C-alpha cells in the first residue's frame, strides 16, 4: 500500500494505491480514466497520512481492494497543499502523456 500526493492541473490530490509503483502502466490507466493525463507525484508515508486523516483514512482503507486499486483520499487541493510540508516530499514521479 502506498500513499501519494499528485499535483495535477487542478491542484494536488492525496491518493492511496495498492500498486507498487506510481509509474505502473495499469495505475496510469486509472489516472487517465479520471482525466489525469499529466502529473507530478510524490510518495508520502502511510503513517503520516493515517495520523492526519484519522477516521477518514480508515473508511477509505476499508473500501480499498487488496490489489490493483486506486482511491482518492482528499481532492481538496488547498487542504492537501497546506497539510503536508513540501520539504518532506521525496523524489518526484513525473508523468506527461502530452510529451509522448
């Protein structure tokens, strides 16, 4: 299980996924189906997400399938942006379908 912040054209979203890589082609298809064709994503520690989101995290986790799944935990870009420190983000994963 991984958690990530995905910076898109409409702002950041926080997501949970069972995929082992944010660059997995099947995960990219799921992003594409949600209209997300271009993004910069950063992995964030699950423990941090659980601490910040409490019960809401538990609800989303209960709805997450064991494999091949993606769930948006928070789509309020303003909230996500100010809840996490940019200094704590690691290396970016960049996906730009328009550059292909």
